[in-house]
C-alpha cells in the first residue's frame, strides 16, 4: 500500500470522527483583464447541533485516549499473571502449537516489565552482554517509545540506569545514568539476540541478569522491584483489547480521568487537553454521564461507539507502503499528534519498536500479485551484498493463512542471520519457500510452507539508514524455476 493508500485507511478514523479540518487551496492570481466575474455566493454549512458536536468531541477524546486505557488494562493482565517482579523473562519459545497470538516471533528472547515511577525512580541494571545485540525499549503510558537503551544506543557494557518519572525533583546518584520518563507508567519490552541453538543457554543466563530495583533499595541487597500496581481481581480470560471494547462511556472515560494525573499528555497535545476539559473529564474524578441530559448522554455514548468502530475498521486495513509486494511499516513507536495511527497501532501491534530499532515487512503475495500457496515452489533471491541491511540481524518467518507457525519435521519457523545459510558461488543468497523439502544443498535454505496459503514476515533489527530511508526494498518472492 502506497503512502496515499495508507492515509486513505487512516481516513476511516478521520471521516468517522470528523477530525480533519477544512483547508483552503491557493489558486493562481487571475489575469488583470478581463476581470473575472465575482464568485458565486455559497451558503455556509450549517453548524452541528450541540448533541452532534458533543458526539464528535467524545469520539475525538476516545481515539486520543484509547492507547492509554488499553495499555493500563494490558498492565493489569500482565502483572496479575506475574506478580513477583517488575521484569519477567518468559522462557517459552513459540512454536507451531502457539495459537494465542498471531505472528509470533522466535528471533529474540523477550523481557517484559511494568515500572511505576510516578513516586519513586526505578534503577535498571543491565549486564555486560559481550557485544551480544539487545535492546530494552521503553514506552510511556500513551505507547510512545521514549528511550531504547541497548547495543545501538548505549553499548553492551554493564550499565545502571535510573528511570525517573515526570514529577520527581530530588537529586540522583552520579553513578546512575538518568532516563526521563514522560509518564508514571512505563512499559519495557526487551529483546535479546539468542544467537544460534548452541548459544541459547548463554543467552538465557544473560536474560536473568537484567534487574529492576527501586532507587531507595538500590545497592542495599533488599530485593527486586515489584511490578507496577499489580491488581487484585484482573480479568485473565478476556483479551485486553476486548475488555476495552466492552467499556461504555462512563467506564472508559472514568479510567482516563484516573490515569491522567500520573500520566500527563505531551506538550504538543495541548489542543486535546482542552477538549478533554470540554468533555467534562477532570483528572482523578469519575466521569458521570448522568449529569448530562438524556440526549447529551446518548450523544457521548454514540461518539464512543463510532470511534471504537472506526479504530477497528482501520485496523483491518494495511498501514504500510507496498513495494515489490511487501507491506513495510516505518511509522511506529513515535506518533506525535497522529492519534488515529497511534490508536490503530496500539490495537494491532502493542509494544511496537521505534523504526531505528526494528523494521518489519510482510507479504502474502508473489511477484505477480498472486497469493502465496504451498502447492507452488518459491524463491527469494538476494544479490551479493544485498541481504537485508542491518547492524543487528535479520530473519524471515513463515506463517500459515491464520498467521500461526507452520508445523514441520525440522521445527523450523524462520531463517536468517543466525542460521548456517548456504550462499551461491557468486555470493548471492537464495531462500526456498515451499511445502516439500527441496533436498541437497537447498535444504539449509528451506523455509517450510504449509500446503495452503501462507504469509511471510521479514524482520530487520537495527536497520541501516538505507532501509530507514527506503532506499532498500526486499526483493519480490518469485516462483522457483
């Protein structure tokens, strides 16, 4: 999907919410003679009724605040499942039996954590990874990446960082590197390169050495930081996005008001802060539609419904640019005032990296625009020196039509930098995508496909500038000779 097409998808939100302002286009100056006739007088568009204006306002605020609420519900679920520590290194590596998520990832070892720095800073201690790639990106409560310590940004030596909330004013120890968090709630989703299969045990040991400690207990051997506000009665059966979708206006906006004091919007969000006030939201206070007349209360509820539907509609489209059959998403992790894109990304790809840390490209079509299918044999060819340009590593993953891993005798779900791939005599590289084992020297470069339709995702970790600037595009997937 080209840039214009992507904007058309996001316009589903703008159209539903009337977020786009009316602009005026500049026309060339008319010739001095003859004088053009005066333009016809056009009647001004009628002003919306108070209830219609209130519906639009509620919809705008919903889209703006959707990531804040969704992230908080996700935090409740995560911390209820892992109540003992702020940083949790999941040990389960997804495989073909993994069905609870789509597009699972076997490229990295994850470390997930929720930090509450609203009252006290938290010290993050990272080990010396001895040049092993890792990144520990941190999102604020609005899903914007504000810091990405790791090999790219801070190196791989042993480091102690202190994450400081927006209201903390006390002095900090000189031995700690400060990271200023824009909000009290911080979501950390770390990624560590596991290396090859023989290297995984060493990577797992490193994973255990990433620690989080409250500043007051740092260096005192007093234990680990607890997770951010672990809930007592979290709903562990209903996915967070579905929980938010079930919220009525009172529940949703009350949650927003509760979260605002510790998680202030950015300075650039000042116009939306004014609209939040016009809707009647006050930080720390419940939102009560019962104070409105019945028509106004119904308008607020309608606004919430229309915004929710608009986000879901846009999420079913494509948010990337289409090149050589690949959809590539580059606008992730930092959204500025593009609240529509931010809301859709929160729904479809929570925890997305900043583009300089990772770029993803996906396709389900071959070079001729036909769906990829295991009844056929395909090859993706990289000329010498034209493999994905990264300073980290890259991989190509295989998924079935439902975006789950494909069972195969090799238990092979991805190929890339960490695999013993065979190059051609001229230094080029061919990867084979097909259901049947190609055998011989080709087997090392075989990514097993299902018998039916399938999807592939190319992931670039720490992409080079040519990829970020779109001067490099993955080659098209072509039928094998």
